[in-house]
């Protein structure tokens, strides 16, 4: 989830980023202030490196260089009234930075920590100033009239062309649909659903998987917690083939106990599908391009329409089984695999985010019904959450928030 990073300022004080209240900050004033900040950083970076971070600053103004919920918060075509109605707070600001500049931008930001960048904006610092991956997480203290916020701004390193335009993958991989937000759905639901579909559509129960260093003469079976999924989705890289079939020296397929053997592929050995068109065709087994269907692929509600249109009852069930595993795990009676925590600080918010995703699917998927077995998995997850997590913001009684039983018919 966006936001929630911890920072240490120049005095050694530990600070946590705040949620940005767009009603108190005034959405238009806040976005204008952030754009002014980014332009000043661009100017300072150019002075030091003789290249711009953003070669076309107009794409900052239009919102094209922002991702996640920031993509519509910074979209001037959406009025303040709509933003404040459906998205009046934000955990952070996500801005796209050219991938090839990540080391230079990281080095530059380290040199200006603690500085006032523009009037009303002080750069507190980087969440981890020693290492970084594909994102640099920063905190800026921003003052707008009487409102003051420690705002988290994430610099996301993604492909941008020489004209300053982000690639389709740069936008899609970190997208958040405002159409989904109007329904109370977060962008994470869209990406989780794609991940679940990709995995469910490529389950194989007729093959054997060996580790990536295995050969036909010396091999080791890979430990699997479930049936192998031939395809995997990553928000960083796209869809890839996870396993490659193995052959004997004579060209025949290598087999173990009568089953075809596949070798695990390392990530750097894989080719990734990153266009919406090809992902849509692969996931829903379509042969021809269909611009209307491809447009639906950009939102969670759109993907639900595609699932109802193209997927069998069995494929929908497999997809939902995988999604439930990702959100809440497998339950204590099915092993120890646990779900992904989306809100570390609050079990209540964790539930609310996940339930908004799940309940929408229950209500809108033609071939799916909530079950008692799923409810047991959800209950078990939050019982363990209560026992293991250090909850700062709530002391909820889990049964008060578990309304999924309403779906059982």
C-alpha cells in the first residue's frame, strides 16, 4: 500500500509519513505546490548533471507523469469536487522518473536532504539513504496555508522515451483507475486480480518442476506449496513464462515417472510480455485484437466484465482460490501459507481494503459464490493478525468487521 514509510531526520528523530488530506490541503493548491517542487528539483538536477530528470515538464502539469491514485489526483481534467468526493486522502504521491537516471537521481537527492527546496517545502530525506530498488521513497514537509503535512513522494524508475513520454507499461503497471475508485476499489485490487488470473489460467497438474540448475543427469525437484503455474505476473516487469521444458540429448522430452519435466527459469532468463494487448490475449485466450476489451483490461471492474464474458465457472473458481490465497492465505487447516498484509498499522483497514475487493467480486462475478470455507480462512487470518501484529491504530473485535457471511446463500 502507498505511504506508511518511516524516516529519520537530520536530528535523529524518527518520523512517519502522514496521509495527505486533500480537503484540508486544498487539492488544487497541493498539486500545484508539488509540481512547483518537482520543477525546482528538475532545475537543480540539471545544474549539477547537465541533463533533465523530466525533459517535458508539461507532462507534470497534465498529470501524465504521475502513477497510482496520483494519476487522477493530478489530472486537471477531473474537478476538485470529484476528487474530494471519492479520494479525499492519499498515502503518497507517485511520480515517474526515467529508469536510466535512477543512480544519478539517488545521489542527487542524498545531497539535498534537510534543505528547503521552495517556499513551504522542506526535504526531510530518503527512507533508506544507503540502498534503493526501483523506487526512492522520500519525505517532504509541505505547508499550505494552515495545513502542514509530512508527505511521502515516491520516485518510480520506469521507461520514458526521449520526448519525456512514459511507456504504456510504465502507466499500466502502476495504474489506478478512477472508475474503480468511484466504486471504493483500490488499484491494488486490479493488480491482484490480474496476478490471480495469470496463475489460475496456467495451472498444470501433469508436469514435474526441477530447480534451475538441474540437468537430465543430475536434477533436484523444486519444493512447491501448490500446483505449478506456468505464467507469472509482476508489476515491475510484466507476464513471463516461469518454466522451460527439458529435453534429452536426442531431442526427446525428459520425463520423470511418465511426466514431462520443466526447469525453473531465473527471472533474468525470461522474456516479459508488457503490452496490454498481448496480456489481454494471453490471459483470456483470445487470438485477435479487440480495442474495447483491451480498454476494459485497465480497470478491475473491466476485468470482471471480461471474466464473465470469457471464463468458465471452473476458471473463475481457480482464479478466486488464488486471489483468496494472496489476500488471506490458505487457512490453518491447509498449511501455513499466509496472505499478504496490505495495512501494517491497522487490521481494520487491512480488512476494509481487502473486503472491498472481495465483496465486489462476489457481487459481480456470475460464476462465483462466497463459501463457509473461505470465511474460515478469513477469520483465521485476522485471528493471527491480532495475535502477531503490533496494532497502533485500532483494537478491533474481528467479528465486528467480518461481514462476509452476508454473502453466504
